[in-house]
C-alpha cells in the first residue's frame, strides 16, 4: 500500500532530526525579518503586508508542526520507557515500530532489537539450564531436591521419589513448609533461606502433602545466592537413616 503524500511528509519530518531544527529556524528567521522590516520600513504597501501575512502563516504552520513533533517524541519515549520498566521488551519494540519516525530518528528501534535479541538468548540459556536440572534430577542416584524460592516450587530427584514411594516430583513450596508436621523442616529452612547460614543440617521427620507420606531423614540444606547476596535456590541432600521405612498414617 502506497503512503499518502501528507503521511509521507509527516514520517519524513519525524525521521529526520534536522527537520525539527529547520522548523524552529524558520520561525526565528521570519521573526528577524519582520523586526528588520519594522525598523527599516515602518510604512508598508499592501503588497508588503500580504507578504508579511504569508510569512506569518508559514511561521505558525512551522510552529504547529514543531509542537506536534515534540509531543509525538515525548509520548513515544514515555510509552517505550513504561513498557521497558514493566519488563515487556517485545511490546516496547512493537511500540517503537508503530512510531517508526521517532524510533528511527534516534536509532531506538535498533537498540530495542538488540535488547530483544539479548532477552531471547537469555531465555534460551534459562531453558537450557532448566532442561539440565531436569536431566540431573532424573538421572542422579542422589536423594536430593532443588527449590526455586522465587518460583515457589520444589523438585525432587527420581531417587528421592523412590524413597517416598511416589511418582510426583514437584511440590508447592508453601504447601510443604506450612504443613504443621513440617515445623522442624520450616525452622531449618528459614536459617538458610534468610541467609543466617549458607548451610544447615539436622535429622527430622520429612512429611509430604501427597498422601501424607513421611520419612525420618538426615537433611542437609545448601543455599545458593544471587548477585545481590539473597538466597535464590536451596539444594537439599537427603540421607536416609538405616532401618527407617516410609510411614503412612492409618485412615
């Protein structure tokens, strides 16, 4: 679809940074010309007044276009900024594309494209790390779990699932820690999660919400901190005391 001349002119004005400067310069030039004329030729003929009116009209049009460009620039940058602050990089990129004039004029579109590519690569790395963790939990002979504190869930290894005689390997973290029977576990958990210690160990009764299964284990918790020093993950190593068997409350 061919762009209409008026729309093509508007996009041209938006894309070229010198367009705004030219509009402002024209207004200044008209003002200077009128001041010089008033000082040099106080009395003017009708033809001169007509020329002045035309110059004033063009200056007013230039002033209006300059104001529209400034408002357009402000609204575009504010929308992109709000989207970026909300973490919506792709939406910010689409907003820049909708306002292609300003985006191209300050090279914002290419910057957002590179940021979007960076986000895609980071998402790919996260997905790869997630698959790696899943593979480790399936294949390792260790009885262990990994808890993602920000996501609020905990994943058991296959060996740990076998210890409890169950197939589900993912649990809600709050459902596990808020279980009244797991108060000793919750106390040990808080020591590591709140950063009091990077590692903690104790023998306790480990209860699961699923079918109310429980097991007495020797549990060692290891905290993994993020760049800000806040605990982001907790790795749990479960050691089964000899002679202990899974227990299930009688119905």
